[in-house]
């Protein structure tokens, strides 16, 4: 059935609910779980626009990358506490939906699991966040939206 399950995590409750569902599926299929956190890449031009930045302050990419690593590590710890096995974590830069779909293709993922809304989806009445909508529309493998 499923051998590789990709879960997009961004630190939101919805993404951790998606991870919980992937863990449930892993127990049924013995699949490997891939956790991915994607942060928006900032160009050197964008970083240079922050005039008056204190000396020693990280450029946005470094800070965002470190935060994404923290999210993935926290998710891996949570998964281990829930008896998940074969869990790998990845951090990538770029547009989240595009990176998730491309990563899934590169790794021959059998199922992508995403939350309905991420950390930037605070509007009531929206049934599906933009990232989950785009992933579900563009992925070549099945997508489970939790």
C-alpha cells in the first residue's frame, strides 16, 4: 500500500494533526514517514533591504532555516513519543506548495498528508488553506488533507 508518507509540518496544530494521521497510517502499512518543513527563501536583495540591522543579526534565511529545523525536530520527537518508527526530517527553502510537490516526486512518495490550514491561515470561513489546496491540486500522488 503506502511505503513512503510525506507530512508537511509548519508548527501549526493542523500540521501536527496531519502527522498524527500519518502515524496511524504507518501502523497499518509499515511506511516510512518523511517530515518536511518549508520556509520562504529570502534573496540577498531582500535581506539587504533591512537597513540598520544590528551587527551579528542573522539574515532572514538563517533565522527561518533554524526555526524550520526546530519545527522538524519537535515533530520527530512528538512522533517518537507516539511510537512512530522510520521517521526522517527535512528542511527546504522555497514556495511551500511547489517544494512539497517536487520533493514528493523526487522521493517517490506514495501519499502526502497536509493539514487543512497552516500557521498563516487565520481567517474564519476558509475551508482549505492555500498551501494544502495547491498541493492537492498539483501532486501526482494521493493527498490526504486532515
